[in-house]
């Protein structure tokens, strides 16, 4: 893409006339359960840029909700899709074999940290990967209970929704959910009473699982798994201390509990490493992947230690999981990630974090800037001393960025998430930082 097309250009008011017409048609036929943050009607994408139906060009710092890791329509991914679609679109790996499924499973099993033999189950989405992990943990252990965390997001189907602990809106009207899920605090050191001492924060969070939870209401020998995001996504892009995972591993081993890492949003290079858990030297028994795994095509993977994935034929399956076209896209994605994109995510992410490190000092409504690689959160508060959340300021900031051609999304009650494609350039990163700073300056002077 020519250099001048790598930054936004708005040619109409927002939404433009064509976009407004599509939105009106959408209201008549599309489920009202969908959440739309602002009136973007996408028509095409390339790299980190998205063009709407009116010809307005935006810089995408949402990446289709952290999905298009290699950018929109990367030529190598597009070519892999086209080539595979001309050979075999579907055969169902549930009932038949094809080599590319084995090839991708071998690749993923080797990439997951731990240096142990692993097996892979393929699905279509993050929530399917979590459902598979739930069923596998129950099947292998014979136990029925789970521990999850406040602020977590694991999906919207009934099992993964039970694990989810971010917003009551997501559960309202759907009770009873899958029974047997117990939520505990995540190591959010910014809001923790021990926040200035991250290791203490981590120890206290895990201690709370042992006592009072295990001591009073939940026998640990009934717990199949602890399910945790290495970096919490919907909860506000929270980065816990390494000690948190050290303590979780010790607790799980002490009671024979499986440790499940949900890497659906934070995996696949997003944090500057293939898996976010690598930042913490943490090893899971089961890992779930989706989103960035196939650069926009529906694919997920549940990857477990080989001795844990011991269920019998027919215990779990998916007609479309591991579709040949999605697998081709995933193999191309992994090649690009390992080539240079993970390194780019680490380098550009560090550059952005450095540039925004002084935001709390410059802007009274910024409580914290945090993140790893290109998974960055900006928390908005009403008061930096009390840390009272400011969801209305967060929403205003998201809208102001859209009006300037920058696509960002919220996370948690009061955080702006920055999760661009891993192909972004330094120029695009600087545009995003400067646009956000401009918007914060306006909000700061208005307060």
C-alpha cells in the first residue's frame, strides 16, 4: 500500500450516506443482541487499514477484535485460502483424515510451552475451544467443579458463559447456567490493596482460593480445572505478575487440578511472544486458541497434554472444526508470525508503551497504561487517587477516536483496548498515540 494510504482519510461525515443506509437495513433484520460501538460499515481491508462503504479510510486498532493478526487480507494468507479452496473445501476431519490437519496439529503441539507431548482438538471459535476444555477436564479427572476469575471472558455458549465473569449483561436472562463454577479475584495489581507489591498481590489472590474458598465451600478434590487468561482481555487488558502463575501452578499440583490457559485473545503473537504465558514462564495442562490463529477464518484449537486428552471416539467432535481452508489460512498465519510479525509486535508495542508511559502524569483521567506487545490497555478514571472508574469517559474517547479515523474498542468497564494487526508500522503506531493524546487533551481541558 502506498505510504499515504497507510493513515486515515475521511471524505464524508460519519456515518456517510451509504453507511447510514446499510445501518437502517441492519436494524430490520439483524439480531439486536449484537454490540456495535460506532457506525462503521466496513467494505474492504488491507494491512492495518479498513475502508468503509463511503470511501472513508480508517486505521484499525481493533483487528476485528484481535482476530486479524497478520492484517486484513495478507497476500500470503489470501493465496493459501485460494489455493486450498480450489483443491478441497470440506471433508470433515471428524470422520475422515487429511494431512493438513495433522500438519497443523503437529505445529501447534510443538509450539505450546512445556516440552511435553500434546494432542489437539479443532473447533471453530473461542467459545468452542473452551467448551472442549471443560468437557475434557471433566472427562479426564472425573470431577465436576471449576474455578474461574472475576473479569474473565471465555465465551457465550452455556459452559463458557458460566466461566465468564466480566458483565452481568452477558448472563442476564440465561440462568441457570452450567453449574459448578466458582469465581475468585484476578491479580489486578492496579486495584489491589497490595498493588505496590505485585508478588504479595499474587500470593494473596491465590491464597484466597485455598482459604476461604477451598476451606469453606468447595472441596478441592472436586475441582476439575482452574481456567485463567494469562493476560485478561475483556476484564481490561490486565497483566498479572509472574508470581500469580507460580502460585496457581503450585495450588493446582497440590490438589491434582488441571490448569487451563485461555489464550484465545492474548495468544498467537499478540503480546510479542507466541503465547502470553511465555512472559511468565508458565505451563498449562490445556491451552485454548482461536481469534488470531487463522487471520480471520473460523478456527480454534484445544491443546492438551497427550495423557490428558484420553477421551474415546465420539466423546466430542465438530463437523466444521479443522476445515481445510481454515487450516491453510492458519499454516500461512503461523509462518508469518514466526517470520517477523511477533518480533514486530514486541518492538512496536514497546515503542507505543514508552510513548504513552507519561499519560497518567499528563492527563488526570488516565489511571494506568498497561500491556504487553500489541495488547495495550488505557484505563480511564474519575480520580487518580480513588481510582474510581470512568466508563462514560472511556466511551467518549472511543467515539472521538472513530471521528478521527482510528478504530479502537473498550474492554472491561473503563479501559480502551489497543490490539492492532501485528503488521502495523511505526508511523501508524505514532498516528494512533498522537490521536489518542489529542482526544485526551480535549477531555482533560473539558473536565
